[in-house]
């Protein structure tokens, strides 16, 4: 077995994930390399979800009976865990959403409805990048269409990095919001936050960071980022689906208007007007994703028990090994950085003229689960002149043996297509 320094005890960790014992396609052992799309869920989280529904299930905040009080304590306790996990100055800065997409849409809509000095209108600019997930492109396109604001973006270098050579021309005195991904879901690139934030602050622009591919894999400190908003999602970090987080600076959340109206988010309602609850509840209309938030809290407990620094070191070693092995495959082209430096644990590639969907299907027949397509980042594929990519992505339970299985599987793909 391949030995790499810095690896976690994956033999022990994998026992926490029942699904990793699955066999598929006539007894083939599952090799799960689709973690950038969704990670798997450990027993520790599954048990908490089951216990919630079996013992504590009720709506939160308004009930005075014991189940409602227990559910409220668990839900708000999850908020405390998230706040500590991301080093938020206040728990009231943590808003629960259903995913990172909703979090980013929430920011875009708040700024579209805001008063000065935050309002986005026809005299202002919105800045994103060419490597964004569609969740961090489409909301800003919609906002620009509604308000007349100009949408601008940073391009990409040939090796999959952001081209910041024209940063002063892209981020200008008219810029109201700069929104960018911390780690790309398709390229794996880890972006230079400090340079972008510094320029945004020079012109008084707000900064929104999509941390969906960062929060599961490395320590995330929202104060160190110096951003104004940070979004991420639970299902990529050992948590359940249906839960996301938006962190925002307290003073902004107090000043900005709500996006959704309904129960929970109000202070008073009459037939003539309404007033709103303080943040975070102002932004959590209706029955929230209670069980999902509790599950996310359990996932954070699980990640903390391992250590985010150790997870980062494990994935760095795996990524370094995977890049080396993949570059040994004839006709394989990595789309993005070809070293493990300043990159995450997702590697996209093409294999000669074999369509990625064909690559993925043949790998699946061998029990190897990868993601194929444009990964909700079609502008990246257009930039590099390719229809799609195959993406392998790793997590805390991934092993060098799985990378070897992928490389062997790609050789089988090449032989299959001659």
C-alpha cells in the first residue's frame, strides 16, 4: 500500500461511513471520488438525525411544550457550533439557509433592495470571476438585469489562476460588491483573498466569499478573511442536504432588508405594515431546516474531533499524489493548476478526445464514482475550449489506493476506446 506523510488513519475513519462499504455493479467495491459534489455522512451524524426525529421533533421558537423547547435548544445550539467553527464574532451573524446557492441569492437580493450606501443600481458595478460556480454567477446576472448595474469579472490564466493584472480596472470606485469563490469547484484553485479584499476595501466595496469548497477542507476564519459575507453548504462537509449558511457582518445584517417574508422573521404585523426581528431571524422566514441544522452541528462536532488542520494536510498529500499519478496517464490534461500548491482536493481533466461522459460511464462500471460535465462552471469550459471535464475529488476518508484505482480505471478507459 502506498504510504504518504500527513495522512489520516483512513482505515479507522472509513468505519464511520457505512456507504463506503457498498459494492456496486456485480460486486465491485465502491471508490467514491465525487466529494466536491456531496460528501458522505458518518454514523455520528446519522445517529443525531435519527435521535432528533425520534425524540425531539417539533417546531422551534414559539412553543412552550417540552419538545418545542428541546428542538429550539438543538437548533440554536447548532448556530453556536457554526459560529465557533468559522470564528464568527457573534452567533447572531450566522443565518441558516437551505444551501450556498440560497445564501448567495440572499446577498444579491438584499443589495438590490437596500438603501444607500449599499444599494446596487444603474450607476454601480458588480464584480465576479470567470471561475465561479453558477450559484455565484446567475444571482448577480439577475441583479444586474433588474437594476441596470454593470457586471464585470476577472479572467483566468492558462494554468487556472485568476488574472489579477488589471485589478484596478476591474474593481473601481463604482464597484459595490465583489463576490468570488475561495476554492474553485472545477479548477481546484485557491484564490488570493488578501489582494482582492484589499482592493475592494480601497474603493469601499463589499466582499462576498463562496466558501463551499473551503469550509469542508480547511480551517475557515471569517474574521481573518475580512470579507463582509461568507457562504457555504452542509452537504459537502459530512452534514445532511438541505442546509446552508450565510455569515454576514452584524452591522450589515442590521441595516439590510430581508429577502423572504413570513413567519419567524417578524417583530410586529398589522394590516398596514410590519416590523422585523433582529438578525439572524430577520432572514429566516418560515419553519427553518431544523433537523438539517442539528445534523450540521453534529457534522461540525465530527470534523472538530478530527481537526481541520489534519484534514487539510491529509488532502494536500493526496492531491499531490493524485496530480503526479494522473500526469502519468497518456493524453490526460489537467484543467487547472498542475501542482498541489494553493489548490484544493478537486482535479478536473480531459482524456484525449474521449468525451468525459464516456470516461465517467466506463469508470462507473468499475465501481469508480467521479463527476462529469461542466460542474456548474460552464464559463471555465468555454475559456479552455472544452465541452466538459471529468472531475475526481477527495475528502478525509479518501486513500492513495483509491487514486491508484482511478489511474488503473483510466487505463481501462483508454483501452476500451482504442
